[in-house]
């Protein structure tokens, strides 16, 4: 976790974005693109670390920008009582939104058609950016998502409702 300073005046709190990707170069790129735009960046290299940040970070987290595919960092034992489990990006978004009310979400992937379909997510049903991305496209999407109302999370019998109900 690396909080980064913002150049925005202290009268207005900067927007805080949690960037999650297992590729350090993507996290570095996002920081380099977003910090000069006045965003405060928090970084995580996986879902477990991102969930810890969501639970323990004392300031606001306005937006989660996460890779859809987050492979586990080496061997892990499965445990039903693990507060910060390793999960894919969509499950991370669902869990993070339960920890952080009002959290906005953007998923990213290098192979969106395959990855979205493999997780049962309909393309166009949620904020999404394809890697590699242009700076202007990323900034425009982030600003649009921040202007829109946060998603509502419907829980049914302890499980999340369908992706389209949640993001649609």
C-alpha cells in the first residue's frame, strides 16, 4: 500500500482511487497517469491486500480500479474464516463495496470478451476499461463513473445478486 500525495488544494479533498493489479507495471502506469490529474492513489498487488486497505484505510476511498483477473500470489491455504481472501476482480468489487459504502468500481482486463464471459458478466453492464488504455480514455471513464451514483449491492441469502442487477 502506497498512498500518494495530491496537488489539489486542501479546501477540497482529493479523490482517492485504489488501483489493484498483479502486474506492478500497470499499477505504476495508473499512478503516473492519475496522480498528475489530482487523484490520490492507493496501490495493491492483489485482492487480499486490497480488501485489507478497504477495511483499514482511515480516509475515503472513492473508486476501485481493479484488474478482472487476479491470480493468487503463490500457494495459499483455503479458509472459510479468512477476512481478506484472494478472489478475482469482480468478487473483489462485490466485497469491497460491502466494506466501503458508496464505492465506485471500474474493472479492467487485457482480454475483456473472454474474461467477462468466463465470470458471467455481460459486456456493457458495468464500468470497464480494456488494457492497454489511453490516458484520456481512462481519465474520462473515471470522471464519468465518479459523477454517476454508486452501485447498489443487493444481497440475497448471503450471496450477491446477479451482476446485471448490481451494475445495471
